[in-house]
């Protein structure tokens, strides 16, 4: 046994206080408790600045029909998201979103929605969406990430993981551990937090965004069943690449099976 210094005890007290706050936020639609240690408004402000830089760099697509489709689907999904938040008793959060939708010319098959509602599609994903319903699959998924505050939760996890590493380092040094032992312990902690905590949470975020996104699609008038064929096309194009446990996304087969389970819930809210 050895006596922990006051600084370590204070750090442990802070960590305990942060852990006590872990359930102070709830994801709309799923009811899952989530970590919320980062200011949403500050995160949205930083995201808007980064988004503006990305759009300025572009280049934006000059295809008027595709650009109009992205903006049209975005408007439909964002309206559904606001209705969804109101139905979940979260109407006050709507003011925090400044929706914007752009199509960037790039071969990369990607899309994203930043905190605060800034959305970008890359033209490289359009061959996989194969029309408006496919765009709605991705749009619903990305907007779901935003209204579920996944970026805030992810940032909060990083803050907590960083604090844990500092406390471990302090404890090792004060406990008389050798430099080699300390390095090994910190490496193990880094790998453990990444594989054991951060990546699984990211995969959970993806699955949660799929579930909420299907509901947003349905509320916007798109058949959520289109998600099954879309993710199969994406899976076939991706070729599997890499162990699932080291991926931030669910395995393709698992994702499609989960989506099938979520479909009845979403289709019950299909706007006719």
C-alpha cells in the first residue's frame, strides 16, 4: 500500500463527479442515456466555421439537378427532424440548428452532417444512392447523428478518456513505477480505451443513427425499406475491409439485419 497524493485524490474526485453526470442527457427516440460534458453551442459554432471552410474549398457541384435533389431531400428530412424533436418533447432544441445542404464535387463516396445541421454530400456517393430515396437514406442517417448529439457525446468520451489517462499516469509516477512499466501501462490504457470504449460507442452511434434515420425518412414521406438495398450496395462496394471490432461502423451484414428489425417501427410513421 502507498499513500496517494492530494493531487491524485482530487483528480479522482473530479473523475467521479464527471461520471455522475454521465446520464444527464438522453437520446431522442431511443431513450439511451449519453455522456454530455461538452457545450453544444460552442461545438456548433466551431462546426459551422469548419463547414464554411470546407464549402469555400469545394468545389461545389455544378450539376443543378443533383444539387436541387440534395437540397430538396435535406429540406424534407430536416422538417421531419424538427417534428420528431417536438414529438419527443425537445422542441426547444430546434433553435440550435441552422440547416444547410450542399453537394461537393468529389469522387469520395461520403456525406456528413455537422453539429448544428450543416450537411454536405459528395458526388461520389450518388452512384450508390441511385435516386432520391437513396439520398434520403443517407440524409436521414446523417441528420440523425446531429439530433442525437453524437458529436457532443464523442467529444465528451474523449475528454473523459484523456482525464483517465492523466490520472493513471499520475498514479504510476507517484507509486514508484519504472519508466518502462509506465509506458506499457499507458499504451495498454490507450488501446483499451480505443477498442473497449470509444470504437464500440461509435458503432453504437452508427446503429442508433440508422434507427432514427429510418424514422425521419418515413416522417418525410420516403419508404425506409430503401435503406436495405442501399446498404447492401455500399457493402458490396466496400469489400468488407478490416476486422469488425476495429471498425467504427457495424459489419455490413449486421447493419442490414438490424435495419430490418428497425423497419416496422419506422414504417408505422410513414407519411402517406
